[in-house]
């Protein structure tokens, strides 16, 4: 399993901009290329995110996962700063993904990628 710890990279407790999400691309690329069946996007120490930030993170994931055709990892969001809302679920659907809450500290992104 590979993990990307968002706060270690962005150092902000509230994440709102698309440009800040794009700053995660190299870390996501590095984690994906390490291999493994699962990629964790870890929001530990983040207090809030906006739908536009999540949308751009998913766009980055799609771009990076598009570079690999086989053995794509399961994408898990751990320590999300909020419960899964209708707005975040709608962001997932706009990318042909279903975002499923798997407990108070875990979301899974399911569906078409890349």
C-alpha cells in the first residue's frame, strides 16, 4: 500500500483551491508508481476541504492513473475532514466514480478511472 499524506505536502488545515490540489500530482504519481493494490489519500491534520479541491484531486488521480493501464490501485481516502456529503458524492459522480463512506474515517472511490 502506498500513501499520500496531504498535510505533509500542503501544510494547510483548510484546502480550498484547485491549484493546491494540483501541487499533489508528483506525490500521487510517486505513490502510484511504487505499486501496490491500494493508494491511500490521507487527510490527517486537515480540518476542511471544498468540493472544488476534491474535484481537482480526482482529476489529478485520473491523469496519473491514466499513465498505467494494468493493476490500478484501489483508492481510499483516510481521515477525511468531514462526513461524506451529497456535494462530495456529486463530485465523484461527475468523474464516473462512486464515493462510499466506509466508516467515520474512510471513503472508497469506486468506478471508472483513467
